[in-house]
C-alpha cells in the first residue's frame, strides 16, 4: 500500500494504491492533514486502490467534512474500482464521490 501526496498550484493530490487499511491509516491521515493546511482543493485518487477498510473510509469522510467547514474543495475521481464504489454505497457514504 502507498499513500502519495503531490502538490500543484491549485490542488493537492493524494494517490492511494493497493490495500488501504489500518496499517496505512497513519500515512493517509498525515497526507490528508498536510493537504488541508493551505486550503487548496484536495483531490483523492483511489483508482489504484484494490480495497479500503473502514478506517480509510472514516478518514476520507472526516476530511471531506473538514474541507466543507473550511470552504475548501474535496473531490474524488468519478472512475473508481467497483468494489470501492459498492462499499461506499453500502455504508451510506455515496456523497464522498461528490465534490464538497
């Protein structure tokens, strides 16, 4: 699993690859906190992720909520692995895929 943060002039991109689980939660949390510091749009790409556990979903949900409070944008790509899209729906987190 890897969590990679890259920054551009207009956004911060967090790329998730492989299994994102409790073992990588600290890396994901650190990337989300770093990305939120400058109030640019946060874009999370989960296209390379094979699975996310509940910890990852909680962190993403909390990051989107905090971005909304700070009047910052938070987005996820529309093209996601079906297993991840299905899990979001089953957990009632469909709004994660819509911009904040």
